[in-house]
């Protein structure tokens, strides 16, 4: 892999649980519990797991929208969590976040052109008189029309609103985009259009994506490498092709088995997981997945499996592998 644009090492984010009259810390929610990943220029890393696995907190902690508990995040070799706030602010345009629901981050009374251009104004990146042209250019890149610039958010469909969300990120000419469930609120046909847009923009603008999704089928066609998270920890990472061809962790196998396939004879046997993801404030002992794993043995309840390379840069945390 080329020199990483983003490198995350043993990242942890614990949220304190406060209780009592004195508001004492009585425990921690270990939302992110030692995540490492690397992302090269022009590459896409897919971060996958159920709701509650800590994926979104990884994204927000990487961008320092929330402070880390431990670990290291480097963007182009710069340790983001050690930067003074004024230096971090200068770097912000290069690292953008796209949300699942762009509508919630758009002011309904502000026209779309203004909403897209305001970050340019805030960061003083473009003279005021050039902002409209930059916004028009980015609208067109995102498959919207010039007349959309003067419309209000409620006049757009879900897919168009996500295009606006992408345009808002893109107008700052970022190098890294963290896309947090950017298509999960959309119909399947619109999802495909938005994923194609992400792909096209990556080709034309040399963007790197950290693409967060609960759905492996969404990241399948976009990512070079995929990491599967469970309860704050990475349980498996591999190249996209390797992960789909040879999934090793029982949790990854369960996620893959849930993907619908068009040809029935290619269908994997569906693995149904018992129950819900446990409470991260009180995670199970040993392998955190043992309460739901169909292959759990006594050792799984006692010992945390090492996250190790099983060959070909394929990492997995499971006693059976
Ligand atoms: Fe299942 Fe045990 Fe492997 Fe955990 S370590 S995934 S419980 S077999």
C-alpha cells in the first residue's frame, strides 16, 4: 500500500457513566475499544457492523469531533489529536464528514446554494464573488442542475438531498471523506445511484473514503479493504475480494449470509444470530461475540482472541481460526 493518507492506531473512545448525587463516574461505555486501520490516497476502507458496534464513533473520533480516550490518528502524518485548535481548523476542509440524513444538517430556511457555499466563506477559501461559480460547479459534479442553487431543502427528494450533502463536503476540495451510512435511508435503486456517484467522484478527484455502513452489500462494490466491527472492536479486516471469498470470523459470515443473491444456487446458508448486540457498558468476557456465536466454546468465554494476521494481510480475532 502507498503511504497512508489516514492511519489510525489502537483508537479508544470511552464515554463515562455518571451516577449519584455527586455525579461520580461509575463505569464506561467502551464505544471504540482499540481500532486500527490505514487508508491510502484514492482508496476506500469500508467499516461494517450492526448498529451499536461503534462505527460512527470511530468516524467522529478520527475527525476529532469528539476527543479520543487513547490511541493515535494521523492524517498525512500529522497527529490530529495533538494539533492546537487553530491548526486543526485549517486542516478541516481536507477531511469532511457526510451524514446519513443530510436534511437534518440543512437549515430549511437557507437556500441550497448558500448552504453549500457557507463553509467556503467560513474558511475564507474562495473570494466571495467566486463562491457561486464554485457551488454551481460542484452541484453539476454531483448530478444536480444549476437551477437547484436557489431552491430550499424541502424541495428535494431523499437522493437529491444526499447529493447536496456530498456537494457540501466536496466544495471544500477534501482529500478524505468519512461517509457515515450515507445511503442507508435511501431506496435500493437510489442507493445504487449514490454509490455510483461516490465512485465517479473518487475517480475524478482522487478522493479517499472511510465508508461506514451496517450493510456489507453496500460496501462491496466501493471498497478496497473492509473492516468488520463488533461491540467496539475490529473482528476481521481483509481486502474486499478476500473477505467476500474467504470470510473467517463467524460474525462476518453471518453478515455475509444476510446479503440477498440473485442466483439461488450461489446463496449461502443464512446464519441467524441470537439476540441483540450486548450493552457496551457491560461487554461479555473473553470474546465479546461469544453470547451470540454458534461456535462458541468454553475458552471463548474466558480468553480474548488475539487479532492476528492469518496470511495475506487478512486479520481475524477468533480462537477457532
Ligand atoms: Fe465465536 Fe469463539 Fe470465535 Fe468468538 S472466539 S467468534 S465466540 S468461535
